[in-house]
C-alpha cells in the first residue's frame, strides 16, 4: 500500500475504532468534509499536523496513517534511493500541493520534535515518511508566518544531516543552502558549519574540510570559565571535526591537539546543562567525554591501529549504552572493523548482530556495515544462515 492510500488507512482505522466520520471530526477537530474527501480518494494527501490530529483521535501512531502498517513498508533490500525519493521531491518543490489546510507554527514544531526523536533513535524509515509532509508544511509556513523561516531552517538542518548520513550528498547541500539563508542564530550557524564539514569529509574533500573546521573552531573558542552549554557544544563538536579531518589527512599531532581541547570542553560541559534550543539547533547528540572517547577510537581506526580501537572500546563499553546515545552505533562499527583486523571474526559478527538487534532501522543504511561484513564473509568458506540474513539486511550482494 503506497503513501497515497491514506484514505484507505484512515477509513480502516476509523471503522475499527467504532467512530463515524462526524465522531472522528469532533474528536480530532478536522472537518467532516476533509475526512470524507480523504476516505473517498478525492484527496490523496494532507498536512502532517492534520494526520497527527486524526491519529491521536484514533489512538494510533501518526506513521500508520501516512506510511501504512509494518506490512505495507518497502522491503529492507529495496533500492535505497527509492527510500528518499519523496524527501528529494519535497526538497526540490516537486509533489507539493493538494493540501488546503493552513500549517500552524505549533504543529510544525511538534513535527520537528518528532523528527528529532526519530533521528536520535536511528529510526530512518520513520524519517523517510515524516520528512516529506513536514518539509512541505515548512515551505508553506515560511511564506506566511514571521517565524516560519527559522523553523524551516531547523527542519532543513536535520534533513541535510540525514542526507549526509545516507550519502545523498546533493540533497544535503540543497538543504544546507536553505539553512545558510534562514539560520536564526549563531548556534544554528555553527551547527551548519559542523554538518558541512562532515559533508566535505564524506566527499573526500579534506583540504576544504580542514580549512572550514579550523576557521570555525578558532571563531567559536570560548572562555571555559564563562562558556554556555551552547558555546561548549558548538566548539566541542567542531574540534571533533578538526580531529577527524586531521587524522584522515595524516596529521596525527593536530588530531591529538584537537582531541585534548575537546576533552577540556567536555569536562566543562559536564557541569553545564544542555538546553532544548541547542539540541533543536542541530546538536542533537549530547557532547561529552564519552563522545570524545569515541572520536579517539575512530581516529585510531583511521590510522589503522585496531588494537588501540579495542583498548579504547573496552573503556567505553558501548554495548551497555542506549542505541540512541551519541555516536554509539557508529562506534560499534569501528569496533567490529577492529575485531576483524585482529582476527576476532566471531566477535566482529556478534557486534554486527548487536547492531541489527538494537538499531534495526539504522543499520541497513550504513555502507560501513556492508564493508565490515564483506571482510568477515571473505574469510569464510561457508556462510551460516545468520550471515546470509545479515547480508540481505545491509544490502551486501553475495
């Protein structure tokens, strides 16, 4: 069942709840006319805010209306590009239209909070359904509300970040261009610079990434005794970008210096609460000493020091952390890679199985996971059923 079948899903859920159209209208605040048009197929789409109000009245998840139940989703082994086709259309202005209800600032902000929660939980499939209508609502709100552009910038920030993670680089740049124009505060500007450095790193443009990260790290450096949580978070994350760039460019001394400064920022950050504004501006993951330690492990992996990765990993003990804690999942891929390189293949596969179990929405989108599993399989004469299954999950052709 495609996303255009919202009317069928709505009718089925309404009848299951025992509500008439008028009863649903009274419970949700959505007009009887709109409910009828959706159910009869006269309208094939609606605002995310409207879908949420209908779902709340029906006591079901919003995503059940906008994306269908679990059995209606695309199979995990489908073409990854198709997963983000609707996000592409919403970013580029295609497929926008058909919804006549006015978006509200509060409704779009609730949608943004839901998107941030889904991102933090690694629920990328949910994001692929939430973002298209949310982007459309944000575009429309920006045209009519004085605060619409700033909210759109926050939505574009998380969209761009997601597109970098899923290697949709041109879409990420489109989103970041909107953020650059609409960013309401310096914190948003710092988050944008952080994400753009990540994009440059992913594209292998080390010189540009180094120049941008160093410039921003210098500009953001605060006085530690007076720094706010936002300033420390912005500076700390940028220092991690400096370290990541330097380690990939064979400048380990510079990477070590950046990590030492990041450790100082994290130590101070531990005494300073992180505001909701900072999290929404783009620093979704909390910056802490643990974050720095994971970056140290990543640096060791880049420098091909797998024993050091495992030594740091033992101190972090990432498997005890929540799957939505910082860079934990990405760190476990470094651990699995290090385990392969130290001939601990069974341990490496167990690490991948942990990620499959605890981050099932996140893992299929990680090319790094395919690479690590490929190294494990290359060293096997025969494959177990679990290996065949996991290869399908991460889209590794056998």
